[in-house]
C-alpha cells in the first residue's frame, strides 16, 4: 500500500513539474488550440466549411489516441469576418491559454490579429488567406499552408492572356484582402507590359455592386478578375450579365467555390476559380480519398468542397508539426519542428517550411463552374 502511495505521489509530482514548465494550452492529455473565423454573416460558409474539414481530421486523430498521447481540442469563436471582432477574439483565446491559433479565415481578420499573436509569441497556423502581408517579411509565428494570392493571380492572368483576353478589369473588396489581390493582378499584368483597364470595388460583407458594374462595364473588358467573397461576387456576375456584359469572370480561391456556384446559380456557368488544394472529388489523389472518408464519417454528409478540404489539409499539416515536436511540447520547439518539413508528401500535396520561408505550398490549378453548379478541372 505504501509503495502504491509513493508511486502516486511521484506521479503527481511529475505532473506538477511538467505543468510548471509547459506552455499554455498543454496538459498531459490535451492540446488546446484556438480559432477565430466567420461562422455567421455573408461569409459564414467559408468559416463553417474550413472548420468542418479540420474537425474531421482532428476527430480521427483523437480517436486513434491523439498526438503523442494528447488529444486536440479546438475552441472556435465567431468573428463574422470583421477585423475588430477577430482581434478581440484573438486576445481572448490567448488570455484563455490556447497553445496556438489555427484556421483563421480572411486577410483583414488575420492582419488585425497579427500584432497580438506576434507580441504573445503564439504560433498562427493555416490561415485561409493568400495575402503577402502574412508572408513577407517572414513572421516567425505564421505558417501558411496554401499558395499566395500572387501565385493565384499570376495563374489567372497567364490563362487570360494566353487566350488573347488582355483587356482585363478587376473587381475587388475594398479592404486588405481585395487590395492584396489587386496588387497581385497588377504585378502579373506589368510582367506582360499590360495595364488594368478598369477597377470597381465593393465593401466587405455587402453586395452593393452598382457602382462597380458601371465602372467596369464602361471599359467593356474581355476578362474580370474578382477578389471578394461569394455573395458580392455572385451579385456582380449577375448584374454584369443582366447589363449585357459577358467577359470571362475569374476568381481567386478565397471566394468560396461551393457557395459561389450556389449563389450565382445559372449565371455562374463558365466562371473560373483558381484552387490551392487538389480537386475534392478526385479520389485518385490519396489525401482526397482520406478526406472524403473522414469528412463523411464526421459530418454524415458527402457535401465535399475546396474549403473543407483546405481545412482538412491545414489540420493534417498542423498535426504533423505536433508529432515532430514530440512529447515535450512547447511553442518554440513546435516552430522548429515545423521548419524541419521538406517536401513532405501529405498524399499528393507537398509542403515545405524552412527557417527563411513559412509558405508551405505554391500549388494552384484552374477550375470552372459547369452545369448544375458542378466544378470542372
């Protein structure tokens, strides 16, 4: 009996010592991570899909015993895709003791949160944004899994110009996100000695596109690159077509592909969207097959999407970083472990991080909305 009590006392002492030196959010059995994203409002499909994909992977990991014996707990808070709310949520999550931040949705919300998590030295993994402000100059605490908006807009402009559609306009959201995409288009056009023929803007979380249609329609462009969320982009496409304009519409991945097709309806047919993850219906790609199995098991649905696949991939990359860190889990050791990834194959999706680059992937491919709101490669 005495020996049993001694063992119990030693175990308690060890756990107390471990807790004393562990970073916030880490216990002998759990890892708490935090997320602020849009779960309400006009951009809610982005946050809900991203989170659903991530949860599908986290739940499978937890069911198998967790990461180095610890199960992942995801605490999510709604920011409605508004920067001030995201910043407040970030402060709360850090004050509440999360180990790291994961799966934020949007450039303005991520930018508003950046000074807070940087000052607190909290890792920020897998944001759903391609903004250069989160890539250069490198921030030690930010790990981007997806390709950048510069990568996406280069692909779009190259495709349009390759089809001799060089009169290109830009419809963009009047905030950090839209301006990041606009800059990408400008850079891609300059490389080809071309200039944007017209621009039009829309305010975040609104769908008033009247002025944008007038400004862009007047220039009669052959192609329009759109840098906004799905509701405003759908409204713009419908209004342009109703006004008799039918350029080639192109979107970057953040638009929310599934939601865009649904919102645009028949007017969306033929609209192009760049993607930064593999095709979610191509089970010949190993990570897609795994995603479909785990996502269907978690949600009891088969409503696959690019956004939920992105959440799934980001979660898988995060878990790999945690595994590499080992049982002695600290934020600094986690960062070092993430920076050790070199061409890690997650099942047809390669990721590389180094101490001088936290941009994990440059994968971009083009898709188009076909009939019945289905996507084609």
